[in-house]
């Protein structure tokens, strides 16, 4: 098959969305070389070997059912997506008469269709009228159920208003291609596939299945397939226009999920030149798109050719319509749309796109999180779900690359926010004020191409940054607007405008890296230092204090200009929104299946790291030697959260347990070995620092504890009446503290408080024997996402810890939210806090009762402690303090690394002389 023809077929198959790249690659024995297009491999090699392009498609069965296709010698899968689907051709031949069966070991596909037909028909759950009304291509069919049974297994068509096929296929991927969703559900008796209104379709996978970063894209692919199929639209070839008016009318009737305002947060600009079916598909994704930001949508019809039925878009009144007097080209159309924009951010969006859940939130949030950002770009996908672009690279010769093109989109290097050279203009966002200041896209590059790259360079020249946001996902049917032929049409300007770009930015490009022609591994030509961070689990800052420390410390490294890679060695699976929190913050997350062990991380990054940061002795203690061997140039930093042995010894003393004492001694030895092996040990307080220095006589110990913002509460003293304790109950000091409070303190305290005063015990994993202590006034809440809702109704916080080590995150949290506290001496250890100034302290049950009653009843004392608590947090736990601590730790690590190298060198020289070598 000639190269040009293969390229054309690849494009048609790719934008159909039916090619299942992961499934196809699972059949290929040898891994494809970097950059190889799986679809091209299928057409050139795989089809001849009998490999399947998708689970549901059996090419031999298709040819048997359609003899004319066999005669034509057209590749069967291509024929199906280009013609067969819209011609309602059968995927399998009808069953042969029972009188003349042929022996076979395979199930009879015709019998399966009949079985599904009978099962659904008898259930009474198929709504033929609804089906015909929502699937216009089937509106003239006499037997709607037969149509659903045949095509509902491949396209997520809804059999009734109550059954959401997209949701069901995502939740039960084993149903795809095998059986219509309704039939599968009737057989398996699984959870009902209906959803509450507004359900965001996030991470819909069966229980136990691994989560991957870009699952949302597969959901949008299903929505796209359903939209195109319902209206009989083609992704390639001549447009079938008979159902376009119906599609426009249906969209016009829907109330958009996006909220608007007189001065919206964002203006989404869609430049249009024909291709009405793609514009309607784009609007179909936008009309259901939910966001916490307000937005307006502007459609700029750039004088589309006659016969494209673009006038149908005028029926959709929830979008604003602009039409110039003459064709302006892509650049002019975007600039015209921006001139009409009222939003504080303008977002040019290609008409041949579909936005995925969370897209607008992630683009806009990036500006909120990073005020220095001047342009934010989306992660772009092909119609088959493979990666189109994860930000752009511009080399010294002016060549612009779509980073990650045709590779797995879930690879760690593509799944985190980062600064980039540019982002393709198919879906970018720019603050309106900056857009106006720069003049938008430069007409110098009219009608199109390199205008996005040039804009990114001008954004940087204006002192702002260009960011790629991996969580803002967009499916882009590339080539639908301008084609793919560099020798004709608008696409021909790509070559000429590349020359213009190189001439304009010659001085800037001279500072860029040379074009390597091939690229292996993560890319960076910015010279940023690299850090590998190792923890037990992905941090969950809303569940435990240790996670707050870990996540903030990683963010500080990123803010200081480090490229941070993170791995949770005890569970490398994607941890849903907690993994996303790190990715959003610009931290690369090394997750399964791309890494499944420390050794695979080492193999993945043969170039090594400039520093390694290990958390907890239970994670780092046994791997220090291997880390030194693998990354000899890296400085090794160790943050132990607290001194584990000290906490263990105190627990043993409280419980008078000799076995715990012996375990604490073993742990003590392990911690000493790890501390001595590290270039710098980071501890949460002066207490741990002084203990280590006193015992080991070393100086390379730095302090970093927490970085938290002040969250000023507006709830007045008089509106508060309850008490609160917060802590994770896998941590035994918290269990002991609550038992101690409820048994030894609360019985006397409750008699001196109002009868309606409650105690809220907040935190996960409370054991059953602890929960048994609950009552009408003792409320175990479990996990609470927003603590301010609890804190604002509470008058004081209690922390009666009897043992532990390190800075107690619970006190940092309550003080930062303006909730004064009564705490034990152990609770405030190492915090440099002054009892009576920022907090009240007590160590005996009677003192605790007296101090709590005093604070509960004295509004003036309460107000003073609240304000002093705010001041304490700003003084001790600000971003500036955290950055200073990290810089100090790195300086100590540098000195220790050089000292260690010097001693090693001196030892080798001495050994050489002793042996007479």
C-alpha cells in the first residue's frame, strides 16, 4: 500500500474513534519503535497477520456478511468506518438454517443477536418511540429494537430515557463490543446505569480496575461516537446533510450547563469555515460542559462556502454569532471574535474539537494558581484517543514539535502541568488584557500557521509564562479545518510561515537546544534541576497532616524551579484526584503501568536526577545504598516527618510494653543509619534537630515542617458552641488521645458546658472500639472534605495527645482556621509556641477541664488567641519561610555531598598506598 494512500486511510480511521490502539498493541508481539503510528502499522502489517483493529470487529465475519466488500478488496475495517456503519451493514452473517448447521467451535453470532433481541424485548425496558426520536438515523426503521441490538454494542445509543449507555460502557468496559448495554445489564444484574442529574462521569471504571490519567477522554470519545451516529454524520468523506437541521434544533433546545454573566470569566471563540457537522459536535460537547467559571460562546462564521448549511448555527441562541463581510482566515476570525469578547480570558477553540470534562475549570484555574501565566494550552488527543500534543517544543532551527505525538497519553511525562515553548492554537487561553496588549494573533502569519507559536514567544517577551495544562483535555480531529497536504490550500502556508517565524525570532532561537531529530524520554532544554521524591503513598492533604507536609514541600521545590518527579513506592497506582493535585501543581507522577518498582524508575530515567528526596525511614531505610548506586551525582535528602523511634519509645512507656520498647530500639538504629547516609536530614522542629545533633554530632540537619495559608474565619464567638478534634486514626497517638479525652476528661467537662455542646471527632479509620464511645454528644464524623464547616461552628479545639513526635499538623490546621485550642505539652512540642499567648496548655485531666471551660466562656481571651494564632501561622508557616528552609537544606546537602566525595577520594588514595598499588 503506497505511503500517501496509507496516510489518507490512517486519517479516516483515526478520526472515526473506533480504532482501539491499546487493544491492537496488546496483540503486537514486538513493541513498536518510537513514533510509529499504530494505525499505519495495522494497515501495513497487522491486518495481513490477522490482528484486529478493535475488540468488536472481526474482519473475516464482516467479509462473510458482506460479499461485495470481499470482492472490492477494500480493507474491511476501513470499509466499516467509512461506509458500513452509515449503510447499516451487518458485522456478522445471519445465522444459517437449523437444518443445515455447520460444525464450529465458535459461538454463533446470529444466535447472540437473537438472544439479545428476545432478552430486551421481554424486559419491557426498550422504548422504541424514544429511540426513534433520539436516533434520527433510525427514525424510519420499522423495528427500532433490531437496530439497537445490532449497533448498540458498538455505539453507546440509549434504549430509553432511563438508561445511560455511555455511563454503563465506562463503568463496565467488558460490555463494549460484545452486547448492547441494556442486554449486558439484564444478564449481569449489575448496578443500575442511571445517573443523578449533573453527574460528571469522572473515572467510571469497574471496581478494582486500574485508573489512568486520561480516562475522561474515553468518555468523550463515546459521546462523540453517539452524536455522529445518531444523526448519520460522517467523520470523513462527503457530508450527509439530511439530519443536520435536526441536530441543530436538538442542540438549540438544550439549556447549556455553562453559566454565563454580563462580564463572564471566559469567552470561548469558535472560528468556523464550513464543516458544520464538526461545529455541531463541538457545540454538543460544550452545551453539556460544566464549570465553576462563567463563560460566553462566540461563533465566528468566516464566510463559509455555500451548501455547508452553516446558517443552521443561527438557530442555537445560547451562542453569539459573528460574521465578517469577507473571509478573514483563522487568524482574522479569532481576532474578530476576541474583539467582541467580554470575558477576562479569551479561549480560541478549533471547530473540529470536543472538550472533555473539567477542561474549562483546569484552564482557568491555572491562571488563578499561577498569576505569572500569560498563555495556557490544552492536552490534545486524536479521535482514537492517542496523544496528539502535550505542549510544544521549538528547536534552534525553528522546527516546532508536538511533544508526545502518537505516543501513549498516559505516560508520566505527558501528565503534568509544565512550562513549554508553545501550545497549538486549537485550544489555548490568554487573559483578555494581555491578548489586547499583544494584538492577538499576528496577521503577519495570515491566514494560518505559526501564529500560535509566535503568540507564545510574544507572551514570554512580555514577561509572562507559557504553560501546558495536562488536565485540560481536548479531542482534536486534526486536519478537518485546513487539511493535511503541505502543497495545497491553507496548509501550504505552514512552510512559508515557518520561514517568517525563524527570521523574526532568530536571536531568541539561538538560545534554544539543537534539534535532536529523535527524542527519548522526558524533554527539557530549560536547564532546570531535577528531583526524585519518594513516599509511601500519594499524599492526601485533606486526610492527614503528613500529607500536607509532603505535598507542600514538593510544591516548594517546583516553585523554586525544580522539575519534580514523584513516586509512591508502596502503591504506584493512580490515586484519582490526589494524583491530579500533584499533576496540576506541575509534579510528574510516576505511576503504574509505566513504573511498578524502584528498579523501573531507575531504568526509566537513566540520566539520573540532581537530587533525591525520601520521606519516612520506612520508605528510604532499605534503599539508600541502591539510590546511591543508581544516582551517584544526586544529593540525597531525607525527611522523616518525625523521629519514628521517639514516638515508638513514648508509646511503649505509656503502655508499659517491653515488646514495643525493643521494636523502638531496632527502629532507632535504622533511623540513625539513614540519617548518617543522607546528605541532609530534614526534620519538623528544633526538638528533632537538637536530638540528632546531640546524639550524632552532625551539622547537616535542616528544619522544614508545614506550609499553610491563613484561612480567616468570619464566624463570631457567640455563634459557636462545639468542640473539635481532628486526626487520622491509623496513627495510634490519635486513638490514644481520643480515648483519654472521652474517658478521663469529658465526663467532668460536659457537666460544665451547655447541654447542646457537642464534640466532633473528625478523621478516617476510627476503629470499632473507639466508635463505640460515641453518644448523642460525641459525634464521629469520619472524613470531612472542608474542615471550615466544622471549625466555624466550634468554639475550641482539643488536643490531649500523650505521646508522639514532630510538629502536630492538627494544631497548625486549627490555628490557621482561627480556632483557638487547649493542648497538651506533647502536642505543642517543637512548635516554638508560647502557652497562654497563642494557645492554652494542660497535661492533667483536671487542668484540661479548667482550661477548656476558661477558654469556652471568655470571649475576650478567645479573640486574643484567635488573632495571635493567625500571626503565629503567618510567622512560622508561610511560603517564604518554607522556601528559605528548602534553600538551606539544599545548601547543607551540597556541602555534605562534596565532603563525602572528598573523604571517599582520600580513603581510596590511602587504600592505594597501603596495598602498594
